[in-house]
C-alpha cells in the first residue's frame, strides 16, 4: 500500500530518476561499442521528450495505485476477484471428478474382462483334454457369452497446466518388417534369400509343391485370396498388403501368412525333410546352380540347429522367433526354393492333424483357413462343430484376448457361423483378381 499522497510522491520519484540518469552517464561505454548497441536497442527514443513521457507515466501509475488504495479502504472486507486462482482450482476439481469416475469404471471393466478371458482359457484347456481322449465336445465346453465391452466414461484430458499425469504412455510396440528379416539373416547366418525373378516364378513353385502334397487348387487359391487380398506377393506382410506406406500389424508373411514363430517351429520339426528335398533337387543340377543350392542346404542346417536349441513347444519357439537370430530364420519365406516348402508344409500339417483326429472328409478352403487362422486345435473345433452350435458359440473362444481385440473380422463376425460365412464371402470376392487368377493358372494341370 502507498503511504504518501499522489503529489507528495512525485518529487521523490523525480529525484530518483535524476540520480539514476547521472549513474548511467558515468557508466556509459564508448560510442560504437557492444554496450552502445545494446543500449540503443533497449532505448530506441533518445531525446529530452523521454523525461516528459516518464513523468506522465509516473502519474498514470500512481493514479492507478491510488484508486486501488481507495477502493481497498472503502471496502476492506470485500475479497478481490482472482479468476486466475479460482478457475484452475475449479478445473482441477472437475478433472479429478472425471478421472475418478473413469478409473472406477475402467477397473470394473478390467476385472470383468480378466474373468471372461480366464474362463475362455480354461474351457479351451478342457476341450484340448477331451480331444486327446477322443471325448465328445458339447455346447457347455464353450463360453457362450460375448466378451465384455467397455462402455464407461472416456479417460479425461488433463488441464494443460497439469501435463499428463503418471508415467508417459509407452511407445507402440515395434513390428519387425521384411528389411529386419533380411538384415538379421545376413548378420547371423550370412544368408540372402534367392528372390524370384518374377512373382509368377514363385507362384509356380508354390503351386507345384502344394499339388504334389495333395492340397487342392481350391484350397491354395482361396486361402491365398483370404490371406493376401487376392493380389498379394510372396513378401506380402500383414498390414502392408495394399501399401508399403502402411503399418505392419504382425510379422506374418507370404501367401498363407506364416508368423515368425511358424518359421522357427517348422524348421525345428521338419527341417530334416526340407534339407532332404533341397539335396534331391541339387543332385539334378550341375555347375554353379548346384553349388548355390548346396550352400543353401548348409545354411538351412545352421538355422535348424539354432531352432532346436529350445524345447519343441510353441511358447519356447515364439520367444526364440523374436530374437534377432529368429527374425533371420523368418527370411527363409522369401527364398524361392525354401519359402514354398515352409508354406505348403504349414497347410499340410493342418490337414494331417485333422485326419489323425478322425476327420476323413476333404477340407473345404474355408475350413482349412480356420485352422490356419486360429491354430489347428481351435480350427478343428470349428470344423467339427454342428451347424446349430456354430450359431451360438462366440468366436472369442478361439482367440487369445490380445489377438481377438486387434482382429476386427472376428469381432464383427462374433459367432462361428458368421465368421465362416464372412470367410467364404471374402474368398468369393477375390477370386477374379489378377493375383488369384495367376495362382489358379499355376495350379492348373
């Protein structure tokens, strides 16, 4: 608060200004020096009018202060209006209220989801045990309700002056792409896959092996359509089928979209057969072509040895497949000699699995795709399910939670009957696309 009158304060302020001016004159640097430039920048108006302007400004400031002092004296009990303090307080309170409601609703949903997916896992284990014992699987062996869907309030946006509460959002998990597979193959196995001279060359190699393995033209073409959209290339990756500028959603590659875990598991379990097939082919060649294929056999043996460093178990293979060396193994799918071997073997293993468990009828393409999409055990459940049961069983029974939640097809077609119908429809739509027609021509004998 000011303790002097308006006019009484003016002489004192004028005196202070004169003293300050005298000090600046005493401290003034030489003309043209760095200090002069700074002073000129700070005080662009350099004439006597500056003193007059300052005096006027002093009167304005003092007048405002006097008015404020008088107002306080007239109403000493009246609190000053301070929106800058009260508004943030109210904003924080509202944010905390919304955050509390969201946290409570989200916790309730998470608990419900955890219980649901635990029941799905338990039912799946019981079905697997029944399948091993050749026992009949009935409707009660499935979870018959749909997964819970979060329907509570959204997470509130914190006020700007608070920033983001808690720990920063972790970055999205990186999905390795073809360049990563190639780099790892080169670094760890000194291997560069022999890419086809044309896409048709790869299709012919794939179709020939598939037909020799007793797969049907309908199976290989329609599965190709479903997995790649009907125009996919041998190096098509999930999420990048239509544009290289998209974002990969999984490491799945090729005409029937094998995961890197599939590549490791196939080499661990079937590697000797692949080596034998390549050796037989090499024996029919000579010169550099033969030596190149023999070098490829040596590399295949190195990779096979690596893939057998863990137990023959899906989880162990998955962990190995996601190491740098495991990514290198996945590059085999891009090789014109080895890639078709792995992809055909994956489908053939599914057919063999079904036959060993009593399913003798030929598999339609959509049925074989269910095994390719959800795994052999889950796919066989779907195939052997009576039509009336398919109308009631949710597709969630055949997925892990994370896989289901990023699969819009399974979510949209949320019972088995709808999923099967959608699969058939997708295959039908893509059969006339150029890639599908080329593969069909390659599979015609």
